[in-house]
């Protein structure tokens, strides 16, 4: 079966639209991208191997490729980011709510800056006190059982 002359001219037009030197898809090597650059083949079998089957360091009882210490460190880092975001939203949100409440009270009563400033300062001072006690509780929890916190008179 031969192609019609119109089909041949369409194929020739498509080849010229690709540009010079770029082969048609069927002529390309499977490791070559659409723009003619070669790609690096990843060895997915090595990446997904379990411990004992090519794992660089044996992980006792674990089927993960990454050691457990790295996972814990990453988890602690993301937990710290999460805590910091929660505290910052709490600080900004509480202050904003108190300032907006002060603005509403000032507009209702007619004392323009009084309640806005007072409630804004109250929110900032309250958040500072809360952060101090939260920090002291965290330090006490982290230092519990450490040698410098033990009572020497026991």
C-alpha cells in the first residue's frame, strides 16, 4: 500500500517544521528527548531495593533506603518549622484581633486611639508573657534528667 502524494507532502512539511537536524520521533533513540538532547536513565531498581539487596549500609529491621537517623532529623526539622509557623500566626492573629476589637470599641464609644492602643499593647504583652512561659516549660522538659538538673543533696 503506497501513501498518497498529499500525505507525503504533509510529512515533508512536518519534517521541515521540526527544524534541521531533528529526526522524526520514529527515527530517534529512546534515550533522546524531543529537542535532540540525550537523557540520563535512572536505575530505578537500585533506588527501590530493600536493605540486604544492594543497600549501601545494612539497616537492621528497616525496609527504608534512608537511615532512620536522617528520617528523625528531617522530621524534627519539619516539626520545628511547623511550630514556628503556628507561633507566628498566633502572635500576629491575636494582636490583629485585639487591635480590630479596639478600633471597633473606639468607633462605638468615640474615643479614637484609646482602646486600639490599649488592647494592642495588652495583646503584645500577653503574647510575650505566653512565649516566655512556653519557652521555660520547653527548656525544663528538655533538661529533665540531665546531670546539671539533679539535686546533689539526695
